[in-house]
C-alpha cells in the first residue's frame, strides 16, 4: 500500500478516536479539544494524500474510491456528533448525508460498469467547507463572530453539498443511461 493510501486509511482509523473523545463523558472540559485536534490531523491527511498521489503519480483505483469515502466517514461522523451536541440542525445533516449516500450509490453503479469516478472540484470544495464548518463548530467559542461564522459555514456547506450533487449527476448522467 502506497503512502497516500496509508494516509487515507489513517483518516478512517482516527474516526472512532475522534468520536470517543468528543462524546465520552470521561474528559469534561477538554475532550472536545482532543477531538478537535484529531479531526484537524485527519483533515490534513486528506490534503496530503491527494497532493502526494498527484505529485508522485501514485493515483490508484483504491485511492479514488477510499479517499472520498474516508472524507465522508470523517465528516458524517462529526456531523452526527454535532447534532447530538445541538451544534447543527438535524435537517442540515440529513441533507448532507443523503447526498453522500446518493453519490456512493452512483459510484457503485459506475463501478459495476467498470467506471471509476474520482472526486471533482465541487466535491472537494464541499469537503473543505464541511471540514472548516466542523472545526469552527467544535471550537464552540462563545462569541458573536464565531456564531455568525459557524452559521455561514453551515449554509455554505449545505449549498456546496447540493451544487456538487447536481454537478456530479449531470456530468456523469451517462452512467445511469446504460442501466436496465
């Protein structure tokens, strides 16, 4: 397994630790900061796995499939936790997770047809905005600027989620045309 794929797998492995430190009652007052640090480290691996894969020509079908899946698992885990902590409305998270299921199903159909679809720029913008939103919401700083910033990032992330879904479906609509 090459370095970018190991970084992707590290991101997946960090998810249970992130959830544990964020939600476990054993770390009152600082568990969320440990979770935040884990989330930031995991998010940074997303940048480096892609950067290294492109720079060293280490792009694999495994990476094309697992990198976006690892992102989805990380972000969706964080969003579910943030709903539990009342930091984000459940309806926003439902839309975001629904988009992820739709895209995953679409990729599965494409894969059955021998097509591997890599993440596109709208999807990458969506992921970055969601990661930034999670970081700001995890900081939970009691300040009007952070409250407004968090709210703006929620709606920017939501908009990019919908835009990236539409763009993805339109761009790859040929995959569905061949279905029986």
